[in-house]
C-alpha cells in the first residue's frame, strides 16, 4: 500500500482465518514501511503532468520497486504468503468523469515474485457508476466490526460507518495539507503537531477552508487534483500568516470536519499516519467528544495494507469486496485485476 501522501510503501505479511464466530480474523506477522527512492518519489510527485509515455514507464517502475521489496522480504523470511494484494499509487481520481488510475503494474509484481497478484481495485466500481472509493469499509465490516466507525488519517481523512448499511467517504484533506506546509521548513511532516501546537487559529483562514464547495454537498471521494486546484490556491491567500498559525488553523479545520461525522459516545478506531500526530488527535477528541481509540503502532501504520490484502483475498475467492452502499455504484463488485505468475 502506498497512500496519497506517497511517503513510503507499506508491506504487511498477514494471514486471515474464517471462523463460524466471529467470522474473519487476521494475524499480522510482519509490517514495515519502506522509503521510496528519491528519484522514484520525485517522478511520482510530477506524475499528473507527465506524458503518456512517462506514465507508462512509471507504472512499470513502481511495480518493479514493489516487486523488489516483496521478493527481498520473501527471501529473508521464508514467508508462506500465497498471493499479493497491491493498491499501487493513485495518480488520477475523477470518478465523475468515469476514470481512476492506480499505477504499479500487477503483471510486473506477479512475474517477479512468483505469486498471484491482485491490483487495480477501483476501476470496476467506477465503471458501474461508483466513486471507486473508499474501498476499506468492506474490510472494516469483517475485521473491525467491534468499532462503530473507523477513521483513517492519511493524505485524506476518510471514515467507514459500520452501523447499519456499510458506508464510507472522504471527509476532506488531512496529511496532504499538513505535509505541504511542513515542507516550507524543509520538514517531511510536523512531528507530533509540535509546530501546529505552537501557533494560533486565524478565523478568516479557518472560515475560508470550512466553506470550500466540497463541504456544502454530500461527501464522496476526493483526488489530489481537487487539492491542487481548490485547496492549495485557497491556502496561498494566507501565506502572510506565520507558518505555525497556518498549521494550527489547518489542524483545527481537519478536526472540525472530522467531528461532523463522529457522533458523540461512539467508539472510533483511528489509524494512518495522522494518528501519530498527538496535537491533531487531541483536537479530534476535543471537537468530537467521542471515544477515540488509537491502537498500537503496527495497526496504525499497517491497517490500510492489511485491508488491501483482505480485498485481494476476497477477489481470489470470487466474493464481493466492494460494497455499493459505500461507493454509490449500481451494485457490489468482486473487483481487482488478477495476474498469475
């Protein structure tokens, strides 16, 4: 799994067991985040402006990098893994226009690893009129049903609603904005939200963020294109503010948007890179007043990778792994391109 922030490749070696009760459970044997080579990371950051030829090369390059990580792990550990579920990297996501693009060639991964590989999970749902996202609610319903909701704090903040019909959506941008600001100080991210904590909220900036058009309608799914076209230009109007104040304001904005989708007294599992941001988690707890559960580091970092392994398993079993109640598509899907080695 490589998320929207494109800050590393998460590898989870995980097994799943089906019981009569409580159903599916998982066992995480190993989880690690591998840094992307600087040259590959730079190409990914520029991928939206790349030529078709360069994007095709990048698809194979990221697949080869993923395969190298997996094969090295298999050699060193003797893992008995039988398949790979690979999310790849989202470059374009415009479901309303009928397409979404994840790169990281599944064929390349399967050929190099010798394992059947499931990739390209989203396009089938988009072809059925869905958003192609979020995909993890169908996994959460099986593996994390003890929680009322699960919240992922990645490049975007997204939520799975596990009461009643399984639903999910992107709440708004999260680490994409915080990391964008931290980069001004030459930092990859604002560790523990320390800079944000030292700032103060600017009401005008906060209002400009909270009134972005996306928030006025029903939430769906978001792509990096939206952040670049609408959010970053809005933030650019407030560059006269000290950086800590901008980070503080953006953190409050994220927490306020999240709180609207976390009813009081609900237990909420919070994972993703943003769960390491103590200041942001504090604001979410303060704004939402719900029971916020931050698990151990392994689950914080590996939950999304675990979920895509599970989605791959469901694809191999020929069972639905994307729920229309979550994505808005015409019907459920057993999605993902399956490559045999």
